C-alpha cells in the first residue's frame, strides 16, 4: 500500500465514475483547489 505525505505529489489517478464517465484527478485539480477524498468501492461479490 502506498503512503503519501503532506506536500508530496500524487500520481495520476483515473477511475470510472458512477455517471459512466472517467474521473481524472489531474483534471479535477485544474478546476478547483483543496483537498480530495476519493472512495473507490469495487462492489461486493
């Protein structure tokens, strides 16, 4: 598991969104400043 520290650059993250689109962290960072809290739910089998 990766560990991030304050001030460290986060790698590019692309995830499928519930709307069917793809969420790109780098695009979101261009739109607004601040913290991100990403919850990725794989589903239950």
